[in-house]
């Protein structure tokens, strides 16, 4: 079963009732017939229902990866040989066996999510609740986790997944939509996603292929509505009569080059250097970011994106190589790092890590207040930043920061950075944990900031976000900057992307599938409107209906 809903709709609160982490104020919850209100039943309930939290660090307790997976098994009193076997099976299942001797706090956010999952898998519960378990995973890891859920379900486990990804909800037998703490819809996926209008009202959206097919129907009326995979949509489009002769097409013009505002050359970084836990995170990275542009960083989990971002606003100084920001050398001990951080604002991968005030208004006002703003000027700046992120000033300024949902915390962290009005905005997985409506609104607002001349650098596992916002991309792999190019150029080569643990956007996958069937399309199409126009030019006008 998939549980979906807008940020703050009650999804995570509901999940915590399912294994007695919370007990109801009214009503009841029964797990295997056991009432969660009875303290005597809670140990058995928690053995029955395992939970992978939205914030994986909340359930990581040990100082070594394999010890953390063993923690629950030791509490069950299992024999040492069985514990070792289960730990190995669980870590291999989530591709963390090679990291088994590392400290968990040295893992990337995506690796932490996999570690949390391994700890639950080792317990072998009857039911697993996944609370945004794929939010920080790269595309390959996300697909592997989805397949693991299907395999576990095939083996007889009950799977509940809380997700903002409508594509993942399609995997479920049943979808429950929450809205303001109530069940708004409860049905099979096909009926849940039938009405775009209802979904929009609930802050949701249709799955990505469904949205693409809807866009293409302007050029191809009658395109079937049951095409739920890339292959089936490509086949449905290819059934339309079309010209086979190659058509002259202009490839997308490369983005204009602008003077560099950030340059890193030969940048290397080793965490815990000189200790047995030393780990190279960056290895001679080169990157140049033009002023006023939008630059994407993509790569598999643990590829070094977050470490690189922390060098680009001076949180980390270069151990080897150079970083220049607006002409300032970060290797120079005389460089004012506080001024650099006001110039280049960073929103962390885990926004809760940078929130420390009790109230939302005070959190967002903190930076501007240090910069000398007071009174109405300060209040105006805070309101501006909150409005930019869709946070109602009166409704949120006095909210407790710790009581916010994950998506709301992300908005507050971004607003607190924007309140400083930096020249460069560094965004590490900015849409992770956001519902579809909030994600779309954030991308639109970030596009507006880019149009004002602010430089954006976006690290993301969401290929659709990268294509919507950025102009150039740098691909990171095992700490190295493997390739930099335009969005169209980087996404044109699907095989190379897969080798880096990435995937093409859905639009590009469909376009490449049609290219393989003889359609005359330029490589690297990432825009639905571009694809629609290109297909319309090749349709045989005399026969508007597809071949049957």
C-alpha cells in the first residue's frame, strides 16, 4: 500500500502509530490483533512492524555500520553466527557490504537511508513501513529499492510506502491519499490517478509518464491512456503513421558562456585524514560555474556532491587544489570566510542540520539580524523570504521548528538562506521530501531567482529538477568530476549515464526509444514541448488515427 499526500497531511504521524511509537488520543490501532495502547504488546508489535524513517539518522545508534545492523538482532538474543549471517545478507542487499567498517556519520545521506533499511531487513519483520525511503537515493538505488519492496512483498511481507513520488505509488496494489489529517481517497492506483483536477487540489500530480502522454496528446489525439511504461508509450506513439525520411532539425543552442564566479581546480579532500577511517571524497575535481547561470551536479550516492558543495562556500577549505569564489582564494588564510558564506549561501542536504532556533520567524531572521537588519527592515526581509517559499508569514512565523514536517523544514532552511540575499545559492537536494505541488512551486521560484541574476548550483538525484532548472551539468563519480556539458549533451548518452549510476529523464528515454525506431529526433531532448513539436512535424497529416 502507498500512502501519499501533501506536506503536513499526517503521513509520518500515521506511520508512527503503526508500530506503537505513537498511541492514539482517540480510536485504536491493532497490529496482528494486538492493541497498541497496551504497553505489554508493544515489543511484539515492533517485532512485527519494522520502520525505515524519513530521517535515517534517527534510527542509527552504533559507531560502526555492521554493528548498527546487528543492534536489533542482539536485543532479540539471537546466536552470534546467525547475527553475522543476517548482517551480511542485509548489507549486501542494500549494497553497503564494502562500507561495513565505516562510521555511520561518515556516510552520505543516501547511504544512511540504505543502512537504516538494512537494520530493518535483518530483523525480518512481517511488515515494513518505508517513510520516504528513496528520497535521498540516486536513480539506480531508487530502482533497486523499489525492486526490493516488490521482492519482499512477493515473499509475503506487507509493505507500506509513504512517498511523494507518484511513479512509486503505481507499484502498489492500493493507494491512500491523506489530506489535512484525514483519508481523502482510498482506491487502486488506476482510479486514484484518473483525475488530474482532484490530484491538483490535494497537492499531488499524475505519474511522470502520464503527464508526458497528456502533453503529447495535443499532437497525437487518441494516444492511449494505459501506457504506463516507457516501452508501452514508445510503442503507442510509433503506431501513428509518420514520415520515415530524415527531417532537418536544429539541435538546441548551447547555453551562452558567462564569466566565472566559481572555479575549482584539482580539488581533493580526504575525510579523517591520517586515521584508519580515512576516506577520499574528492579526487582532483575541476568545475567552473558562470555568473548568473544555473549549474547542476549529478552523481550516484556517495559520489562527492555534498562535499564539493561545502567547498564552494568555504565550509571546507581545500586540502589540495584551489577554489576561487568571485576572485577570492579560499586557500588564502586572509580570506574572510564569513563574507564568502554571505555571498554563497548553502542549503544542506538535511535541512534540520542547520535549523537551531525554536521558532520559524527567529530562524529565518537569524542571518539578516547578524548582518545588521533590525525593526521593520528585518521583518520585511523575513516576510519576503517566506513569501518566496510559499510559507504564510502569519501562519508560520510562530510555529515551532521541531514540529514541522520534513518538507516544511526544507522550506524554512531555504528561506533562512534566501533571507541573506546571496549572490550564489547552493542547493543540496532541495526538493527531497517536498510534495509535488511544493516541488513545482519551488522550482518556479528558483527559476525566478535565476532570472534576477542569482547564480544557482543544484546537486540533485532528481533528473527532472536538473532539466527544469539548470543549463550545464557536471557528473560526479567516485569523487571525480567525470564530465561537464550542456543538459542536452549529458543526457543524450544513456549508456554512459547508467555506468555512473544515473538515468535519463523520462522524456529523454521516450525520445531515445523513438529514435531507435527510426524517428528523426535530435539527441538529448529533455523538454516535453520540444518533443511534442518534433513528433507533430513527422506525423502523416492524411491519417490522424494511429495504426491498430
